[in-house]
C-alpha cells in the first residue's frame, strides 16, 4: 500500500511538470513559426530580385538570429 502511495504522489507531481513543458514547447514553436514568416518577408523585401539569393539568405539568417532562433 505504501508503494502505491509513492507512485500516486510521483504521478501527481509529474503531471503539472509535463503540462507546463508541453505548453512551453508549443509557444516556442509558434514563436519560431512567426519569426520565420517575418524574416522571410523581410528578406524578400530587402532583396526582391531572384538573382539576389545569397544576400537574401544572409538577411534571413541575420533576422532569425536577432529574433533568438537558429536559422
């Protein structure tokens, strides 16, 4: 019986931790998705010509790093 109480207590402690971690992960994904959209638009506006692929790519990378994400 004592073992069962320990398992229940561990489960009760673990559930909120898992819920918070899951929510943080979802917010991080949404933030990254928003940054990607913003950075793509910004790079396209700075370098609208197709032959400007390298500078456009560099502008996108710099924008993502400034937003706190890996490009």
